[in-house]
């Protein structure tokens, strides 16, 4: 089995593949203070919940936007699973040409998303990754990474309102029935959720214009289903897109 790890700023997403089949996934909170032994203890309790044991893991790959955890997970893979992980970084074959002023500035998770989206849906394609930040990526007809846009994630926006105002509170992030709020909670939910949907719709429209017309839009990330609910903007919702991309990149490099 192949263990794929996507280490993000807020969550660490893990998946186990049997061949091309994603057999199980887990999502845990990111904590750079944890040491390898602490993550070993966590994984030891999580894997059996989905009938996976450490001995089943014979391969591993990871991407990370948290440098301190990159080395910790490399050590974890070597000490706990007895495998040398493929870390998606500069010099690794990805199948994606990067048309960015400085290709090193593009996060490895965005490259994994691009590889998976082009493989699954063809090109051109737009990816919207709802995580700590919301990231828009544009992929060409040939599968090249053209660039994108980054905005604060919806949780960051909600926290900013709570932390920087005296009378606004934290609210559950759910889509209200109407845009015109009849209470402070309703108004916050409208602004945060419906306002965010409008932001995404506007950015996708601009991306499509620059890409030359209609193309599929893929939603991924931990908050994808919240924003995509009852909305026709997205052609596909794939919360496992990065994990699939990691598997594809691993296959390109394993020989």
C-alpha cells in the first residue's frame, strides 16, 4: 500500500492507496510542535480504525507547506513504516510544466492538484482549493500550470471579524436561506458564506475569460462541500484531489 500525506497549514490529510484505489483517508489537525513519536502514537490509533496496519504500508509520498513538519514526517515514515518517502519538491518529476515567474514559489500541493485534475478531467481546467487560504489554479489544455490567485480562507475571514470587533461573535459556517440577514448571526453567515460564494463565482468568471471560454471547475479542500452546496458553479467536488495527485507523481518517479 502507498501512504500519501498532504501536510497543510491547518490540517494534515492522509490517504492509503491499494493500486489506484483510495482505500482509506484521515484528517488530523496540523501541529508543528508535535514530534515524530507523537505522530506515531496518533497514527497507531487511527490506522486500525479503517483496518490498516503499519506493516501494510510499503511505499510513501508527501507534500508539505509546513517545513518543520516535512522532516518530521520523513523521519516518521522511515522509523515507523520502514519506507523512504518521496517528497514532492524541486527536481521531482510531476508531469506539470510551471509557467510562474519563479516556479519554486508554487506550493507542492498545488502541483499535485494540477497533476490530478488534468489526469481526471483534462484541460483546460480550474481548481479551487478551499483550505487555510482559498487557492485558484489555472491549468492549460496541455496540462501546464499557468498560475492562479490566493485569497484568505473563509475561516481566516471569520476569525478576523471575531478578533478585530467588539460585538461580533463566532458563528457556525452554514449557508442561510436568504442573503438579507434578520439577526447578527444570520448577517454574519450571509456575508461569510454567501459573500464567499460570490467571490468564488467572480474569480472563476475571470479565470474562464482569460482561459478562453468554458472549462470545468473542480472544488477541493476541507471546506469545498460547504461552499459548493446547492451551487452549480462546480463541475466536480473532489476532496481527495491532492492525494490522487501525490499517487500519480509517485508513480512517475518510482522507477
